[in-house]
C-alpha cells in the first residue's frame, strides 16, 4: 500500500507486524525482529548505559519475535555481553565494531518476574521504509532509578533527544 508524498513521489506505508532486519556496522551481528511500526513508540533513557550507547529503545513483545541470525548463539566469544550492575540485564554488542544492538533481562511486572528484550532501533537496517521522525519518543528517568515517574514527552534532566 502506498500514498503520495509531494509531487510524483510515493512512500510505502509501514505494515503491522512486519519482519525487519538489523545488525552491527561490520555485519558480524545480525538479527530479525517482528515489529508493528504503524504508530511506533520508542524510549530514550537518561541512564549512563543508554546514553553512552546511543539507544533508541524498541521493546519486542513477546521476546520470541526476535531471532539472532549471526552469531549462531549469544554465547559466541565474538559477541560481547555486558551487565552494568550485575544481575539480569545484559547488553549485547559486536566485539569487532563495538555496536550495541539489543539487550535483554528479567524484570518485575505486576509482581512477577517477566523476560523482556529490547533492540536499539538505530541498528535496524536502512531501506526498510522506517521513518524515525515519525516515532513518538517517551523519555525515562533511569539515571535516578525513577521508573515510577513513568515516561514523558521531554527528556528528564541529563537525558537527550
């Protein structure tokens, strides 16, 4: 499905639950993920882990909609794995080019431990009709562990656009 944009130009409309591909700069780390980007909402967090990695966070629900294509396993020695405070949160990155592509962990939701997986939207491959200017950005105050404050439209102190 397409719609006109400007003179004699057409832009494809996003399709709900489409499979996208992504990965690191050198191509070692690659993945596919099923996302609904009709009305995309992404998160920006002001914690040092997210800021330093330049994350634009998209949650993958359920996490099974994410498939690591390369390497074959998260245990591959060329795939870096970092846990900022120990525990159950792990950032995955390519040890060759340094790009952080996704993270996962276990967090409490409604009183029970729940697995989650989030990708860095900026690692989605180009030419997939993704327009980041159309994303609604929700800002979180992870720097102060202030998750109960919830998201807001403007960055919390120390955050960025």
